[in-house]
C-alpha cells in the first residue's frame, strides 16, 4: 500500500511593499503549490489601489489623484471590487490545490485570529468580514483547473480617508445628499481595540493557522531587491505592464450597464456593417471566467437583440452561473 504524503504547511512573507511584486509572488506560489500543501502568504502594499480581474480602471479609480499622490495601480487575478492598500492594511492569501480548498476553514483562521483580541468578527454577504456591522476585510477567490486561492484585506490602521479619495464608488454605493458612504461602511480594527497592530495580528493569524492545519513545516521570505527567482521576475513584467493594468479600453459604439445581486457589469460593443467586431466586459463579480466567455461569444454576431441573446444562450455554463447569465440576457 502506498504511504500517504505528510501534509506540508508553508508560511510565506514578503518584505516588499510593492503590489506588482507581491501579486507576482502570489501567482508563482499558486502555480507551484504541491499536492499536499497549504500555503499562508502574509503581505502588505504601500499606497496602492488593486482592482479586480475584470474591472475598468477609468471607472473604478481617480487616476489623476492617484498619479498626484504617487499611488500605484495594480490588477489582480481574482474578481471582486477595487480596494485601497497601505501599510496599515494586512493582506492574506491561502493557496492550495482545488481538492484542499475549504473556505469555511480558511475564514475561521482569520476570524479566530481577530477574535483572539476579544472581538466578535463575523463573515457576511458575498465576501466581507464585519465587526459591529462595519467592514474591515474584503475577500476574493481564484480557481483554475487545478489550483486555487482565497485572499483578502484586513484594515488595521489604514488611512480610510484615502479610500474615498482614490476610489470611485458606483452610484448605488453613494448615500443621499452626495455623502460618500465608504467611510461609514468600513472600520479599522485598531480603532476598536488599541491592542491590535499589524505585527500582533500577523502572529495571531499564524498561531490560529497552526491550530487549524498543524505546524508550519517551511518558512519562506521574499525580498524584492534580492530575488533571483526567474519565474517571479518574468511574471512581474506582466503585473507592472500597462497592458495588464489598463488593458484595451476602446471607444464603444454601444454601452450596457446594470447592477445585480452578484455584482455590477458593463458591456461595451463596437460593430461594423451591422456585426459586432469588438466587445469588452467589465465587472466586479467574484466569478472571473464568464466575462471572457461572453466577450468571445459576441464577436461576429449580428447586432440585434435576438442574435445577441441566442449567442449568449449557446455558452456552456454550470448551474451556479445560471442566475448570472439569466440577468445578462435581460441587458439586451
């Protein structure tokens, strides 16, 4: 009988505050996670806005203000909305093979780590962790055929005023009289418990991870200035490139937009001689795969409602995505 491989638990940290570098490390870890390994990656970024895989930076960010404030813009692999990072924010990533993915167990590590300070944090909605009804952590997820990760932010002592300065909340996220609702919906943990610092919470999360998964068997620290990993260097070129961060943003002939329970979506279409020649999907949905499928299905389709919906209905989607597609059909 073949002996079962021992579980590997790896703690990875980064001494860099560069979002392009840290996202590169995250992707390399994802591509190389072993069959029996669970990785916990703890990292921080300095003054950055990180947008979801399918988001439109011109719509989500105040790019001029970011340029003036020397704030980096980065795009991650996962879906979801735009977030502001500074060194008062701690980021975590759980990486593993899909067969080992356990969202409840992963979230429990973060909840127990925070609640060890005498607090009562709870998971709520599609991707938020709350305390006293206010959000201090947003979570997002990524899956491919074999690998997966779950990552999130933790506001500890972040400059919340910059959230509304650099991000452009949609109209649905703005309360009446023009008052930005972002500040009223988020909270720093340090404002609730003065005992919480980034370093203390790091240690607490590490301890709670070991209580749940077992002791770490390996410790790795990445340093941007001494890194010799060619895979990270190559992927860094992607994350720091204009094409990855901004992507193509042509002027579309027709634009559709709506907000649903699963997220917001914007569809841009260009056409020539009555046929769609270009399409682009922007969304903050946590599902990252449907946008490319829709984009590709629409190319070459005659520009009328009947043919567009017919093309969309020909897409092969699973039961979990049915509501998304049913809502999108209604756009046209």
